[in-house]
């Protein structure tokens, strides 16, 4: 559409044709676009879910010998799945941000019910 002389969409003509690696805008939506806003909204939503997960761990967990709250994955799954079906994804995000710790790459319902999740 950029090269189409009959296109009446001015938004396409004003955008740069290509960005290259190393360009600070590479892989990012244009500033002020609806795509950028959707990304910000999604980031905020996930952040709130991570906070809620930490609160649930604090509420349902027990204080361990190290002073940190801990809960098993099975117990957390049963509690949190009524709130959100994305419990494993939110746990992975919380671990990425250094908020929780658990052993293993991925947690599976049933198989990993005894894995301890520690709130840092």
C-alpha cells in the first residue's frame, strides 16, 4: 500500500519504510499509536496480576525457617485458578522480576503439586 498511488490512506505514506536492527525504534510500535497503548495496558494488567498472586501467596502460605512465605504449587493452583487460569504464566513473570522462587523450568498441575513456591 505504501507504493500504491491510488491509496488514500495517508497514515501509510508518512511511516518510514523499514527500520533496521540497532535503530532504537526497531521492534517497537510507533509512539502514540493504538498498538503502543494496547501494549502499555497489557503490561499494566499483568503487573496487577503479579501483585495479586503475591498477595495470595502471603495470605495462604506459611512462614518458613528462612522467614519467607512459602506455599506448594498445588495449594496455590487450587486457590488462584478460581481467579485466573494463567497461574503458571503469572508465576513465571513473577520469578522473572525476582518476586518468587521455585525449582524447575515449568510447573505442571498434578506432577508438580509438591513444588514449594517462595515469596521473596
